[in-house]
């Protein structure tokens, strides 16, 4: 299965991580939230992280967006998945399209920025992630 197929699978079994493709505005005013990566602070990524014991996938996505970006958002719908390997093993991340509610300081001290869909696609380093931006722009 190619990476394009993985990015458009809406839901995966047994995800290890959850994250959000947070949007605000519509049409020309649409903006997508990205944060800097923890280990590579010059790299822009979607906020995501481990699903904790007793947490639903949606709850984990909401918590991770707030912790990493300082943004409160609501889950709209599953938008896709990313699967990759890092130093600790295979990451199976379930992403949700999320709608911006409010923002405050990031608890993790990461930089956050609101990008146009085009800017977000340029800022993201992986094609799978770029496809999630395209899908968010279609659905928002």
C-alpha cells in the first residue's frame, strides 16, 4: 500500500497516537494550525501525541492540540491516518479535522502558526501530511 493510500484511510485499528488538523476560517480565509516538532524545532508538524490509558482517540487529539499548541478545538470528523517508524517503533496516528475555538500559551513551549492551505503544504515535510491539508481544505 502506497503512502497516498495510507493518508486517505479515515480510521485505523489500534492507533498509538492521535492528532488534529485544526482549521479556522473558510474559503480564502481558511487557516491550518501547525506547531514545531519537539526534536526538530525547525520542522512544522500537526500537533499529535500518544493516546493515554483510559482516553478515547478523540480525547487524545483534543488534549494534544491543547498541550502542544495552546489551542482549544473541537473534533469534527476523522480526516486520515499517518503511519511511520521512529526511534521507538511504529507510530500509527489517527488524525481528526478539528475546528478552532480559542488559543492561549502552549504548555510545551512550541511555536505555533496559522498557515494558508498552500503555505501549510509547503511547510510540511512529508507528502502524507500534505495530503491531509488538501483534504481539510476540501472539507472545511
